[in-house]
């Protein structure tokens, strides 16, 4: 990796502005919070819209049910009246002919029901038969219309259940879409946060990766190629702070390998501190 940087084939991060990084992390948190709030508001609006459409359709069906009931009452009166009047006329005719012989068969109008056969003497029994037939005929008409009304009510009831089920499914689908989008946004936010946190000096990055990071976090870090990149890294080294960190690692690390590595680095750092030389002076800047 060092050779690739020196020969301008790879970038190395030379500096990270911690203050700028903290601002970006805060901005990312604010952005995701705002996005979640906007998405929640959008979800609630879409759910409210779905419910409003459903309520409107249900109200229309409820009104249709009332209209069916009103039509039923009107149809009952309309369908019963001809039978009642026909019965009244036939009763009147039979009443006038009581005790007389019927010359021809007497039928109830618009039916096959024979009230009196030809040659029969008209009696009160025939009047009772007319009344009984009218009663049965009225019951048949009422049952027929009632069945039609109940059938229409059942169709409306089924449609109401379908609308409610469809609305519930739509709302569930909206919530699932919201949850999927929220999960994707959270994962993307975690990825961006990790990407930002992982930006550290001496991180090696390729050309395309550098362009991506630069587009997102250009104000947070600097990266260079060639000897100048290492010059800038060495120039920013705080030898006193680095010495403290290495001493701490030597004293506290339980790993023998880490302690050995830290000890070697500490010797180099202490040599620079005692000599008063700076690490970046090892790189020629003027020929």
C-alpha cells in the first residue's frame, strides 16, 4: 500500500477534522429523525385517506340499504293493492249473487283459482274462500318481496365486508411498506455512520472509493498521493500525545505481541522527542 501511494496509484487519508466529523454525525442523526417524522406523517395521511375513501363507500352502501327498505314499503303497497281490490270486487259480486246459481265458473282475476264452479249455489262459503285466497296471495307477495329485499341486503352486507377487508389489507400494506422503507433508511444511516467513523489517518483508499467519500465527506477528511501525503501525516503527528498512548498500551495490554509492537514504536517516538527533530524532516521538500 505504501508503494502504491508513493507511485500515485492509491490515496491515503492524511487528516480527519474531528469537529467536522461530529457535526456530520449530528447532521446525519437529525436527517434520519426528520425523515422518519416525515415518513410517519405521510403514512398517517395515506391511512387517513384510505379510511376516508372506505367510509365514503360504506356510507353510500348504508344509504342504499335505506333506499331498499323504502322501496320495499312502496312495492308492498303497489303489489298488494291490485289483489286487495280484485278481492273486494269479487266479494261484492258474490254478495249480490248469494243464493243464486252460478251460470259459469267464477275464478279469482289473473289466477287459476276457481272460487265457484258452474251450477253451484253462491253461499257465504264462497265469500270465505275469496278472503282466504286473498290472504294467501298477500302473504305470497310479501314473502316474495321480503326475499328480494333480504337478498339485496345480503349483497350489501357482503360488499361492506369486502370493503372493510380491502381497507384493512391496504392499511397493512402501507404499514409494511413504511416499515421496509424505515428499515432500509436505518441500515443506510448505520452504513454511512460507520463509514464516517472509520475514516482515520493512514486509511488507504482506491481512486473510485476516494471520489465517493470525497463527494459525501469532503469537508471531514483530506487524502493525498505521493510523498506529500506522508509528509502531511508526519507533520500532524503529536509526539507527546502519541508517547502517552504508547506508554499506556505497553503498561495495560495483555497481548505480548501488541506490547512488543508498542515498545518498538515508543523507542522511535522517544528518540525523536529527545533529539528535537520532527518526523516530517525525514522527507525532502527542496532539492
